[in-house]
C-alpha cells in the first residue's frame, strides 16, 4: 500500500479540489463580512505558509494566535500546520499575566492577534521576550502602530502581499506537532496539550462518522465554539474533510447575532456550549423569531440540564446532540447518536472507534464490573494525550489509560453518563456528597437556567453543600421549592445548607461554570447578598 502520511494539509487540499465552491463565511455582529470558497482559502493559506517561512520560521516553531472565529484565523490554522509549524491557540479573555506565562512556556516566535485586541499589546509584549513579530488579523493595521516594544507589527494581508509564495506542504512526519492548546485551568494550573497531525487526522475521521457528528457536504455548520478552545471541537478540520460550508461568527455569540446568521446562511448544524444557546433561546422568545433551517445542535462543555435540552428542542425544532470530551482528548470522547431516538434521560452517548473507556476505583484499580456502577473514568486512544507539554513523565497508567478526573457510569448499552468531577466531591462528616446528582435534579426545573453545587468549609463537618442557581430570564420563584425538589431523592444529610440565587453564573472562558471562582467568592463573602434561603 502507498505511504500516505496523515497530515492536516490533506483536508484543505481535498476541500479545494472537490468542494471548491463550498464557502467559509466570517461575520461580525451577525452580518457577513467575508465569504471565500475552499479553493481560494487553500491558495491564500499556502501563500501565507510561504510568507511565514520567509520570516525564518521552521519545523516545530510555534506561532501563537489571539484571535476569534474568522477566515484569517482559519487560514493561519492551515498555513502554520501544513508547513510543519505549530499553531498555539490562546484565549483572548485571559489576563496578560496568564497569556505571557503560556507564550513563554511555548516559546512562541510570532504572535497573530485580532485587530480589536491590539490594545493588549503594550501590556503583553514586554512580558514575552520570545515574540519576534506580530501579525494583525481581520482588519488593516493602523499605520501609526508599526512597532511596539521593539517588535515589528504588520497586517496579515500585507504580509501575504509582500512575502507570500506557493510552497509544498506536508514535508514532515505525521507524528509532528500540529497544534498546542493549554487547558482551561478551572481546576488547577493550565497545562499544555500538543496535538499531532496523526492524532488530529484520526480524530477527524472519528468525528464525522454517522454515529458521531454525522457531517456531510450538504451541511452548513455554525462554529460557536471558540477556535482557541480544543480546535473548536475539530470542526475546522472535519468541515473541509466532508466539504461542508462553515459559518464563523467572529467574537459575537449573542442571541441576535447567531439568529441572524442561522437564518441568512441556512445553517443546518450548530456547535457550542449551553450558555450560547440560552442566549439564542432568550432572543427568539423575546422577538418571536424562528430558525427553520437548523436541524441539529451539538452541545458540550458541561452537562446540560434536562429542562434546557427540552426547551432547546421545543423552541428550535432541532435535535440536541450531547457530547462529552476534554482538551486532552482532542476533544471528542463520547457522543449521543442521532441514529436513535433521544432518551428521556440523556446520556453523553457512546465512544466512537478510536476511544476506549474504563472505570477504576479511587486507587486506580480496574473495576471488575464495568456496567451499572460509578467509577473513576479513564480513556485510551490515538487522539488522547500521552503526556503534557514539556512534561518528563507520562500522564498514563500502567495500561496506557489517561485519568480524566471524572466520575462516570456506563449503562448496559454502552452509553456514558458523567456523574461529576472527582475534585468537586464534597466530604461532609467523613462521607462523600456528589454535587452532580443534585445538579441534575435541580436542572430539570424549567425555571432554572444554570445550577451548581459547591462545598463550603464547616467547623464541625469539614464541608457542607451550597446550592447555587441562576434562573432563566424573566423567571421568579420561591427558592425553598428547591429543597422540596431534593427531599426524598437524596439523603437528608446531602440537603444544602443554603441556596444562593445569582443573577448570572460566573463562567470560565470556555463557557463552563467556574466553580473555583464560585468557591472563592463564597469564602470572601461576595455571595452573601444573594443567599435566597436556608432550611
């Protein structure tokens, strides 16, 4: 058989040759700003590779990106990775101190930044001695800003015009690094995860299967997952792999902008975390608008309350497809198949080929029984991390499995349900309380938008649970009803000591509820004014 290295340039090559008319749309505030076909995007990306090479970048060099979901960012994905460079995606919502720590650890040589983030550079660049050049994306560079802290600054379009040239892609081993992404750090210090060409290629083949994302050339996909977060769940690779059109909303993920794009571009599939869809639903309810083209919403990031899933399916007329994964898995782990009717109690689905799961006890010993029990979840596969960036030690156990840090159960049909994070367990009086069980019960209440249970320090019991809720827009109600919803469904000693009713839940940059901040705010008294009731 032929030697055919599994490198990511082949996805955009395929799309350009066989789906050249399929488009990539970039929007701002719900209005289309750019539209390009895959054939033109491939040509531009290739010339950008030549320009980056002309700057002296070589195999394995890192290019940092501080950018939104736009055409320029996608071109940079393929220009860097296809030339053997490493695309290091950075979260623009982090502080300069956090960003510089990641940039310095990665030793990024070039930083590509969205035009509307350039104001960060005077504070950021002095902290980043490895940065040699800055590229500005999406808009022309202000002529008055040609250099900051001795670092030259130029626009991407100007760079392509001045130095762009065609180059040959894929002249490296498939195990070469393609991307670098740091974990969100909501449960600890962020760690770097390096994706190889081979791992992302195989992840793409896994994700497009009928029992996974089920993508095809007829689809138009709205990517409401940031491209700086786990490669936007791999959609920048899987869409061109099947020839699907892409809709990139820029930084604007509010309900009005997304509704406008879904209608104008006839979006069939949309992906994003639950907070994005709450905003869309609230907008549609307020305006009476509809999004008739939408067939499916792929949701992930954290467990979605049942009431929200029902509301989404009723209001959008679309199937909600639940998933579970993590950055260390590229990120797909399991997915709810659309080939089967949705269950009344939605799981996170089954693993595609290429992902294996096992449950262990707290000491790491594999449980003799793997179905119908709760255990610590470990995973194995070709798109799952072996070790963190710059780490000397492997992150795997003796059998080659990675510990996800999740508690989970697998039913007799092989469907996975996440039962909470092991770090989130609350130890009260020497016994464990699982917040996820209470969150699931309260999440069924149609008044509830988001819910979290955290542990508070207690002088006698060690820790006690606190229920934190964010009601849906326009909803009111007696918080004591939440106690009644829990009574009889959990042990009496699990019942929370108090209920905090927040106007808005604190979120990490990836859209997940930030429990670290919730705990800190509780301990400093920031949440005291929102305490709704105590038993």
